[in-house]
C-alpha cells in the first residue's frame, strides 16, 4: 500500500525505512525554517511612519515571503505526516515498533544504573566503617574530614552491589547492541510513499522541473 499526501502534485518513491527516516528529518528541518519565515513576516513590522514607496514595496515583499513560508511549511507538514504514517504502519507490520519499545526500556535501565555508579564518589565511607568517625567536639577543626562542614560522606552501596551494577550495565549494553542490529536489519525493507513533487525537489529526491 502506498501512503500519499493528496493535496499536491505527487511523486512516488520506493525507499528503505532507514532512508525515509532521514527524509523525514530533512523535511522537518525545512518545515522549521519555513515556519520561522512565516512567523517573522506575519509577526508585523515596526516603522516610524510612512517613508515612501520603497518602504511599501519592502513591506509587501516581506508579506509575500511570509505567505510563501507559510504555504511551504504547511505543505511540508502534510508530506511529513504521510511519511511518518507509512513508517509507523511498516514498523508495526515488521516488528520494529516492539523492538523500539524494548530498546527504550534497555536504554532507560542502563542510564539509571550508570547514574547510580557515577554517584559513588571516591572517599565515601562504608556504613561499617562509620564507627571510626566520632562526632566533632565543640571547637575542634572541621576541615580534616575534607568538607567545609566536617560531614562524613557515607556510601550506602557496598562493593559487591557496585560490581553487580557494572556487570548489569555491560549485559544491558550487549542486549542493546543486539536489538539495534535487529532494527537496522528490518529498516532495510523498502516502502512506497507519495509526497508532493515540490517537497521531493527541495530534499533532493527529484530533479527540478523545467
């Protein structure tokens, strides 16, 4: 099945899912630029007063540029929608959607474990070693413990727990590589999407028409 944007002259392209992802990003960047032109133009202009015909011509030119930016932004959004719809349908059919969900879960778990590992700072005192640190008596220097307030940094994670976290990060990383490879393999599948010829020309999929 070919997904298409029906609001403009069409051109159909059969590309891999990976390529369509890149095309969608390219279109999104162009849409953002066009939107900024529309917002900048239709946001109005401040002038000190009437300064002659040249001023009016410049303002009208700016309005035309804003109109063109708006039209292009909306057309690009239509095409982006068609491409993303096609990608979504293909992802559901091939199993990529499920793999992406699994990949996100793996990445979130690995991120949490890395943050916990990084939180273990050098010099932290283990719970069982805290007994060696007596409360500071009044008038005693509070700097010998390495902190301005003389507080003792206590590590609540023991060495075995830290080692286990590091092993789990390595295992998650390997699992993440495997899932990423599966996604890359499935993204080699080709799908057909019809987008406007104007958009196809702007992003380099079609040659400019004479």
